[in-house]
C-alpha cells in the first residue's frame, strides 16, 4: 500500500539532482570557466613568461560547451551535464598545470593556488553529480599538491611554505559543502515524495468517503423497499424496480472502485 | 393541512419510499424535496412541520443539507431536525454546524429509522 512505503535510504552518490538543475550547474561552470579564462588572458598579457595559449584554448572550450549546453537545454540530462562539467574541470586544470609554476616564478607576490582553491568551492556549489563534484575537488587539490611537491623549485616552495595545507583545507571544505548540498537535495526530494504520497492518500480517502456516501443511499433504498414490500400492498413491480435501480447504483460504484484499485496497484509497484 | 415530516434527499427512490414507511408505521404525513430551492418554494408548509429529516450531500455545486438546516433555523423552524446521511460523520463542517441535531447514518434499518422518528416527534421509542 502507498502508506506503507518506507522512506528511501540513498547514498550521496546515488542522489540525482533534477536534470534542469544539473544542466544549470554545468552551464554555470562553463560560464565561470569562460569568464575566468578571459580574466586570466588579461593577466597573462601583463605577465612575461606565462603562456597565453592554454587559457585561450580553455576559453574556447568553455565557450563551445556553453553554446552546446544552451542549445541542448531542452533535452537536459544529468549524465551529459556531468560529462560537460568534467570537461570544464579538465580544461581548467590543464591551464593551471601549465601556468601555476610560471606565475609562481615570475610574480613574487603570487598567491599560491588561488584558482585551485576557487575550483574546490565552485565544484561543491555547481557539480551536477556527487561523484563528478568529488572527482573535481580531488583533481583541483591533487594537481596543486603534485605541482608543489614535484615541479616547484625549492625557492618557490620556501616562499609558499604553508602550502599544501591551505589548499587541502579548501579541498576538505569543498567536500563538506558538496556533502551538505547533496544531502540537502536528498532531503528535499524525500520531502516532495512524502508530500506526493500524502496527497495521493488524501485523494483516495476523499474517494472512499464519496464511495461510502454513494453506496449507503442505494443500500438504504433496498432496506426500505424490502420493508415496504413486506408490509404494504403497493404494487410489487414498482418496488422491485427501485431495488433494481439501487443494485445498478451499487454496480456503478463497484466499477469506480475497480478504477481506483488500478491506481493503488500502480502506487505499490512504483 | 401541513405535513408532519419534511424529508430532504436527492435520491428519488428514497423520496418515494419514506412517505410510505412513515405512513404505514406511524401514520405520519411526509412531504419530500430534492434540494433547498424546493424547500424554499414551500416555505409555509415546511416551517409548520414537526420534524425535518435532511440528507447532507445533495449533489455537486448545490446547497447541501447543512445549508438547508441553517435556512430552517433562520426562518423560525421550531421542529426537530434529523440528519440522515451516507457519510460525513467525520466531516468537520457537520461536527461544528449541526448544533445538536441528531445525526443518523445510512443505511439504517427501517425499524431503527421509525424509532428515531417516533422519538423525535412523540418523545418515545
């Protein structure tokens, strides 16, 4: 029965955002990437030794993704939103892998791994699927840690001595925010499901009350008809006609019940 | 001459059976109506009755038995009122608005119905 449906237990990676919401997340990520890379290009032009090509390619990728996502928004799906989002992540990380070291070397006041940290938080806010968000946060964190440990010269590492702990803290913050976001989405979906169940139960309760009302009147007619038949000299045919009409009413009600029986089975199979 | 009992129900068969039952069992005259408008068009006759038996659900988009009850009270009906209804026992409007009138639930056995009517009119069972 509908009322006996237990609350659904889901792991966070099983929580599916609505397709439109997931699509909007992928579009936002692509838009951030496009705008971010335009700003990056402006900075790169004023920073000698930092190549502009990776940022330009990433901006073009972001723009193409954005156009595709906008054009295909009517056939939005969580799966393709996640793929588009991961393409954005890969595109951003490729740029960061190419430029972080060069910025670190050429700018003495370089703030380490700002884009990676921003990426961790953005992933928590807009990732279309839990696993895609988690993978992105890990990628932003690990790419920074790997760069720091294996590619940065010792003098740069000395300058950013606190790293990678702040980067890892942002990563942890991102993971927590991602968990919170998907946990909340799950609760919202559960609430909607329970509200829909309640509405169905109320509708059925209303139908059954109506059916009781409709059944009780013909039953009353039959009761009175039988009594009158026993005690009066009124024409029998007329009374039998009344009984026939009442039986017909009860049969009609039975047909109504069959319709609602289908509805109950459908809910149970869901 | 006015009837002793007014019966309001949207079911025509019941409207035909009730006068027969009350006449044969208690010797009472009964006039029947299918909706509030019919009651209103027989105002004088209705208001002189000793008992009104009202169904509650009279069909969609029409005044129900509770509206008829309010109309009777507003027009100085001094007789007893019985509600004879197929459901509505749990309807909050029924609980709050029938003001002490007795609520009977269909289907009622004819002898029980007659006993209720007798109690309402003569004060006996």
